[in-house]
């Protein structure tokens, strides 16, 4: 049984690959698919690989989101608190922690 190039790359997602590499490959797949020169079989294989990569990237982002802590200035002390996305809205400049309060 022969192994397709896309199968090899999809298998690597299950190994320790970086978020950046997965995102890079996902972008390559999108470019190939938008090019319009792929056969239907290659489009389907690309879609399947893309779905796997998308799931991997989403999982990584969710893991990182759970770890984010916001520095909070309270008087003269700086402490950390768990990230609360309700604290940050579209109008908040997150580059200025004082603007959160």
C-alpha cells in the first residue's frame, strides 16, 4: 500500500509539531486549493488534511488561552489573575493594562 504525501503530513500532526508549522501547512493547502488546478481527489485529500490541521491549531489555541494571565496593577503591587475575556472588549487597548479598569 502506498502512502500519499498528504497522509504523511497528516500523520505528523499527531506527532509533536509546532503550531506555526501546522498553520504554515494549512496556508499551503489553502493556496493550492485556491489555485484551481487540483483534481477532485487532491481537493478532497487537501480538505481532509486541512480539517485535521485546523482541529490541531484550534486545540493548541484553546490550551494557550487557558494559560493566559493578565497583569493587574493594584496600587503599588503587580499581581496576576486568570484571563477573563469578558474584561477585554473591542474598545479595550490590551497593550495598555491600565485601560482594562
